[in-house]
């Protein structure tokens, strides 16, 4: 029943009805506390008793509440009054984009202006891992002062309501269940038409359909029926705008076409990329891109012109938003054609050749050679291999037989070879990084020795040792210092930028960083350049996007290079040119149950470490997007909303699901027990521990097992009672167990031996027992229900095969192969560090996937 004028819903007094739709009625109302007018959206009583529809209503509210952006409708409040559910938003004056277009075709200038506003709003939502899934002119509002607002994020409505039945379709479900059709016909992406999972780039397709309509006055795929329209979305391209006699530039036409690519991987990689490209057309940036094409192909011309303009614009806009002459801006030249994961890059001494390590479409990393006269980079066929450095004598140092460690880090055998002259010669095992000194012969190496990470220069001379890890080592131009990224916690990418001299004296130049990747000395040796992002809650720097920063020996920082998706520096040549890669790493979680479609259960941009309850109905995990110490979260695997439990990296749930524990990487670190319902958080006694790692509850639910280390000592396993007392070591120092591999009887825990094979370690003491039937490089996920078998998988490859291995006979059974539907930019994950979990019966799995999509650029600094 409609609400009468003067009705009160809590502090909100209804003034007049505005409209009604499939999900409720909207009223103009007055906030009696603040004296302002607002819009109140009311859920009808018939919907409120429907749990599924109520869930959708609340989902819309949570989606909008998570956003705070000028181009997204602002949510003020949510409440219940006399069993009436409502949400309160800002009150908008103006009209929808649909109504605006009905009065005539927009000018190109206005279309681009509105599109840019929309792209900024979509990018802000995608940054919070929120996908709209129903972008259309009806959900875009243009205020009376020409400002654009996006409405209805989260696709909370069970159906779309419009007067044109040809262009609408019922929306059955708000969640991303494959096989369900979501969206509005005419604006749906091909993957939505097929009933597949709709990710961020589905919104980009819908955006492209709207931009096409704003420019042409015609819907891109409209046909006589919904079925014909959906078929056109799948198989046909709309008429070219320029050939239709419209005043549309080739650059704008290319942007529209790229949005409307049938394959998600061929569209803009992000809405932020799209926004930068539109901004370059809007007259707010210089048209002088300074890009030198290196290939005649249309795709390369577009990539160089489009992406370089994007990065150039970012450099001009984000570096202080000041008026800088175009001639002072850097010039960007793309060296790769397709996005992938760039692991390293170096100049050869001739200045014309670039070598880099990259992986594409989830494949193994290889070393590639790119020359100015080459159309495309050439692979050396060393996979899996990682390039570490190139000497002034034209020798390259590589890791061969590489196995994945974490983030962009691999470990393997150090080998050297003259560029273009035969196979590499193996030299040293267990190496993570290396660099040549200025003499072109002496090498600095980072390697693992007896469970610790050592920085040596030359090999054998210890300069620095840590129970954390070291990456990005580079020798200074004068050979007197080594710069490196110092990570406090093993395989965690947070940390500081440091230098050490030849006497082993270490100096921290900059600290408090997340996502530390890539490092290079400036040619003069007065600065260290590095890639990093800023953890939430830390001191004010530009972030959280991955960007390149520079720091002097006195600790003075500056923002050096930025891009639409971040830039990581890898090398300088003597003329000051830079090798930099775009992109940054993100993580998500996919849940899979036998006989059911996969479901993406990630929360924000960096969801990792899933732990499933025994029945597979509840998942614990953590996300590093919020808070300086990660945030432990819990959610039901049916896709119900996420509940934040508190700071820390998720450990595990008790068998009854009432408690979780989390490792808080504060200084000093803490191990906390967190109730999943009402109750108080309990901090366990830390004892002598300097760090915590992954863990699990013992089967009785009265104690926890985890790995950690004391200051200056190697990692080992500990058990600690939740009733009090310090942690008790249960393995010798250096035994790095896989703590989620505890046997059901609590007598054994899995570990990886020096030969990279799985062994069982007795928690009561004694010798380890080898597990037959496992292959080197495989790691345990967990025991099965009765403890007779292990679920195992291999890190560092896609698709990831999961086997069930009998611990006595070694008999193997392939259970499934794990790989996200979208394989672009996939980075490998560590099985033994909790990136895959399963129910004891093996019917349900949750796994973390990583993604880093970027390109390699040659950057000429401005003058």
C-alpha cells in the first residue's frame, strides 16, 4: 500500500511519491534530524516476507554503502520501521539518460563528457570489487547541473521494468551464478547472454553499448525480438559510427569498438583504463603523446596510441595536477602486444635489445628478447625460467628449473649464459635473485640457506640475513652498496626499501609499503626507484594502486611514475630510459562443489587464504584491501554477504564453527581467537615468537597448530592451548610444516622435505615418513575424512590438477582440474600456504587465484 504524505519512517517524513519499480516504491522525504530532503526507497510488504527478495534489497544497500564517489548515488541510511524495510539516498533533481536521449541525439562533446563521468563511477565501484551487471540508460541519472550519477549498483532488483518489452528481460538472481541470465537485453554482455559469470569487463561492454547509443541515437544491437537481440550481441557488430556520417573521431570509434569486443580479454582491462582514454579525448590533456610505433599491425598501433596516451595522461594528471608543458612529460613505447604477467626486465648493453621474463594466459614464465627491428618479442624456450640480470659483458643471469614461491617471486638454480650463445650453465641452487656488479663479473645473490634468506656479494660473503625474505637486489653503479626490498614476514610482499654496504651495514630508506615489486638504481646512483602500493590505514602516500616511487640515500621520497593500473620499474639504461611494467596483483576466491557451477566468493581486491567448514557451507578468508594488517572475513558459500570479523590473516574455523583464529601482523604480532557470533576476542600469549604464519585447529578444538619463528631463528611448528600458556614447539627448527595438513587423529602433520616431496611429521616427535605416490613440487591441501588419503596439488601451473593420494599405497586419483574461466593474466599460487582448501570428503573446494595483467613499456623521461 502506498505511503500517505506525512507518514514517518523513523526520522524520515514522507513528502510525496516519486515513482515505483519492481523492487519497491520511491518517495521524496524530509530528514527531520538534519532538515534536508532525501529519497526513501521502500520494500513492499509482500517482498519483505520473501527471504530471497529481502536479501537482494539488502544487497543493493550494502553495495551502494561500500561506495563513496561523486558519480554514484550516495546512500545515507538503511532501516526498518513497523516491519517496513527502507533505504535512504540523496535526492536527485534531473532526468535519466534514457529520458535525455529521448529528446534527441546528444552532441559528441556531451556524450564523451557523460561517458567520462560514468567511467569514473564504474572504476570506483570496480576498485571495491563491485560489479553493476545492469548498466543501461535507465540506471544513469543526469542532474540538472549536468552531473552524472549511476543508480542501482549490485543489480538488486529481481526484474527490470521498462515500457519497451523488446529491450527488457527478467533478472532472476542477483548473484553471479553461471547459467543465470542477468541484465537488460540490448545492454547485456555476451557472457551475460550465455548465462556465464559476469565480471568487471561485462560492465565495460554495457558501457560501450550506452556510449554507442549516445553517439548514434540508435541501440547497438536492437532487433525485432529479445532472442534476435541476444543473438546480435553474440555474433554481430553494430554499424560503424564514422560510416554512418556521424562526427565521430577515429580515436573515439576505437574506444567504442574496444568496449564492445565479444571476448572480455580484448576489452579495456579496467574501467580506469577506459576513463583515462576518454579523458585524453575530452580536451583535458595534451595530444602530444610522443609515442614511436614499433609495429605496423593495427592492434599494435591501437595499443601504443591508446595505452601510451593513457599512461601519459596519468603521469600529467596524477603528478600534482599541475600545468606542465607537454615537452616535459615522459614518452611511453609499448614493448608487448598482449597483457600478461611481467616478472622482470633488463636492458642489454647495446641499448637496442631488451630481455624480460613474462607469462601469458596462465602459462609458465619464459625469457623473451625484444629488439627495435622486431615486430614481436622472441621466447628463448627456457620455461620455467626467470631473468635476473644482464652484465655489461652481455651475459645474462637466469633462474632455471624455477618453481613458484609467492607474488612475483620464483626460486631455482642460478645459471648464466652469453646472450644468444647456447644454453645457460647452472651454478648455484636455491637462488631467488641476483645481479651483476659494475665489473660485469662479480655477482650478488639472494638464496635460501638452512631456512634463512641470505644476501651475499660475492657469493659466499654474507652481507645480510633474515627470517623474512629479500627481493629486487640491485648493485649500485659504483659497486659500493646493494639496494633491496626487505620483507619482514616470509613470502609477504609488505616491507621496506633498504641498502647495505660492503661491510654489511644496513640502512632503511623507506618503510610501511605493501605490494613491493621491482627495484632499480637511477643512472647517477643518487636514487633507488621501486614499485609499491600503500596499505590502508598507513601514512599518506599516493595509493593503493601500484606505482613507481624514488627515494634518496637520505630517505626523501617522491612519486616517480604512475599509470592507470600502476607501473613497476625494472631497469635503467645509461641514457636514463626506463623499463617499466603496468598492472598490479589482485586476488579472488572461487568456490566449487561437485555437480554445481563455480561461484566467485572474493570480496574486495585481494581475497586469499580460504578455509572451508566441514560441510562446505561456510568459508573463512582474509582480504588485504582493508586495514594495515589484513581483515579476517567469513561468509556462507551460497554467496551471502561478507561479515568482517576483525584484523588479521585468517587461520581456521573450529569444528563447530563458533571460533576462528587470525594472525595479526602488527608489531609485535598477535594470535587472536575471534568468535564468529557474540563474544569477545581473545589474544593468546605470544611467548618468544617474532612472527606467525599459517595454522589450523587441532581436531579437539582446544588448541591450535601454526608455524612461526623466534627472533633470528628459523621457522618451526608450534601448538598452543586456547586456555592459556605460551606456544610449545613441536618440530625442530627448520621444519616448515603445512599446518592445514593435520591428520584427523591429531598425530601427524604434513611437511615438505628438501627434495620438495610431501612427508608426514609426527607431532609427538620422531622421524618423518615419506608419502608414496606424490611427485616433487606437489603440496598437501588436507587429509580426507578418515585420514587414509591426502588431497594434493602442484603450485605454479594452470590448470591445477588436484589428486587424492593414498598415504600407504600411493594410489592416485585425479579429482578435478582447477582454473578460472578467465585465464588472462593468471599468476600461480602456493598450495602449501593455504591458497586451496577442501572439505574432508573432497566434494567442495575453495581456491585463490591471482591475476596480474600488464604490458612492458620503454619510458623516455621528459626534459
